[in-house]
């Protein structure tokens, strides 16, 4: 009988890239995708899964504890890969409540359902459930901000600076607590900024692409000097698959692309690619649409991930550089500009 793996948030950006990859790579699993289908979820991004015999979709909220328990018991869930989260920092500043509820309470509901399904008591795994694992996807934003030098490692102290990152930090600590208190088999990964196909247009790269093509302003916070380490989404998917199957229980793994860029460089790079692949009808350059706007509250200056642990212990390496990944990303949005 196939093992059932529950993937939460599989209709979101990273999840909708991961689910088709995971279902294809692991036909031995029965995959359930649980997604609330908020504004950020899009089933059109999972069309390639429709005819997969090992894929099932359930529309539902991880904050619905009874639904989560029902899914675990009725499907005998043997593993969890947990993407579901509110993730847009600007939205967390405007309305933090949803972030605390989904990211913290929702994660608790999943962990507790797994505890009841997989364990007889603290540190006593139910017979036959020894290999069950809960993998939690988090963010580098829990570490706070860096100066011009240095990198986040797995031992960097947490210092979240936004309601979003605080809610993710809280969920990370819950996962840690369930491992240390109950002996649950857990792993956590903290990733840098993802980019690639299927990302919601509220985020920087798809927003710039869509605004540029629509002839709108390209808004950049401050002077565009904030730096992020950019990770191509399929590199992230491969890392999660690897950690879920080969990572050490109780461990955290940082996932980064070794692709630091400041925001103004990102925007200008996209403009140059669009100038070549979809020139403006008036013959002008897309960079002329750049507009600097007031910086957002609590805007961290720089993030950068040290992925040495993942590389050395599990053999993972990013396959895309930013220069190759951003071209693939722009080409996807040009092909799917009406979706």
C-alpha cells in the first residue's frame, strides 16, 4: 500500500512547483495537497497534476483543527511537507492577525494531528510509524538582518523584525518543541528569497515584469539598495525533497542560492531582458518606468544564506545561477502573461 504524504499549501508559489515535481519523482507516494485557496493559491498552476494517479486535492484550512485531524485519520497520513503560510511582509504590516493565526496556530494544528497519529505517548512512536516525518518550510527572515558582511547559518540567533517573520519564528519553535518534547521526527529548512515560475504578482520579480509589460511604474523601496540572496524555486524543491528523505531528525538546514543582488540590480536586469525579448512599442527602455517610493517599515537591509551544511552533509548544490534563472522566469511570465 502506498504511503500518504500530506503537502500543505501546494497551490501556492513554491508548493505548486514542488507538488508536480514530487509526484513525478515519487510515484510510490499518495500525495494529498491541502490548500485553502486564498488569493495566493492557484489551481491552474497544478494542471499537470490532474491526471496523476497519486495526486489528490483537498480545499481546506490548516487552522481548521477538526479537518486536519480528519485528514490524518481517514488517510493514515505518514508524512507532512508543510508549505502553507501567509508570506507577504507588506500584508503582515497592514494586517498581522492572519499571519499569527495561519503561520503559528495552523502549524500547531498540523503538529498535534501528527503527534496523535504517529505517537502513543511522548518519545514512544506507534508501531509501524517509525519513519513518519514532519518537514517544515521556513524563511531566512527569522534571523533578522545582516550588515554588509556575513551570512546566516543554522546557529544564527533568531531576531525577527516583522509580524511575518515573527510568526514564522514561532512556528519554527513549535516544530523544535515537538521534536524535543515528544520525540517527533521533524526537519526544518530556512530558505532565502525564492523566484521563478508561478509566483504571485504581489512579489518583486513578477510585479516588475507585469507592471513593465502594462506600461506602469516599477516601484522600488528607498533607493533599491536592500540585498537578498535569490534561490530559483526548482533548486529549492530539490533541496526539500532531499531533506525530507535524507535529513537528520531534529535538524535545521539553510537553503540559499549564493546569488546576492540588491533590488535596483534585480529590476534593471529584468528591464534589460524585456528590452530584448519584448521591446516596448514606443522604442523606449523599460528602465524609464522605474520609480523610487518610500521605504517600508522595518525593512531589513540584507539577507544571505550559508548553505554549507546542506551542501556538505546531503550533497545539494544549486543548479541555477541568477543569470540563468531570471531569464527562465521572465520567459515563463511572457508565455503566461494572461494567467
